[in-house]
């Protein structure tokens, strides 16, 4: 029951928090809506009030470099890893 309530709340928030625009309004006020996209909002683009596309902001690139060696010393690569695969497994990859 709680899953259903959570799903309904998610659906209502998702559906009604988006901006819905007809093509003419989007073309007329594009710079204004680009600013709102940068803030993380989603836009539903409509033709004659019928949704045709969803415009979302792209994920922002990392501002700092990714840490190196996060999993160092947590697992080891054995010599078996570098050996050729068995013929039966190779044939499976080739569809035989």
C-alpha cells in the first residue's frame, strides 16, 4: 500500500511540476526557458496541446577530477584472467 502511495506522489509531482509549452511559445521565449532548463526544470513541448517531446537538462560535468585507485587492494587479477577463453565459451560468443 505504501508503495502505491509513493508511486502516486511521484507521478503527481513529476507530471505537474514540468513546464508545458506549445511550439510557438517555446520559439518566442526560448532564452527564458533555456535559463529554466539550466536550473534543472523539465519542459514538455506540445503541438496544439498534445505532448510531442520532453526537454531535460543534461547532467553537469564533474567540477573536480575523478579520484584514482578507489578500489586499490580490494581485488586481485590472477594469471588465469589473461589465459584464452575455453573453446566452448568462444563458440557461444560466435553463435555456434
